[in-house]
């Protein structure tokens, strides 16, 4: 089974991109319809990567924790 990135729209008009494990594009489209969404396009793809916070935010967070630890 391979993965597909499917662009779909909900009944209230909100567009989203969903990752689905399916054997074919038609199977992916039917799984999207089962969720109550209308598929717009489907293409083979990998699951989206998790977004990491920018490095500056991590440094600022550790600085705040260090300063609060001194209290």
C-alpha cells in the first residue's frame, strides 16, 4: 500500500490536504469521500513533515526557563 496526498474540500468550503494510505488514487478518493470530504486531486506522496519551531524560538525558550529557575 502506498500513500497519497489528496486535496479535498469540506461541505462548508474549507480546503485541506490530507495524507491517505491507499492502494490507488481511486481508493484514496473513496476513502476521502467516506470522511465526508470531496476530493479535488490526488497524487502519490509522503506524509507531511512535522514543522519544528525556528531555532531562535528554542533559544529564547531555554533562556526564559533558565531565568525562571533562578527565582
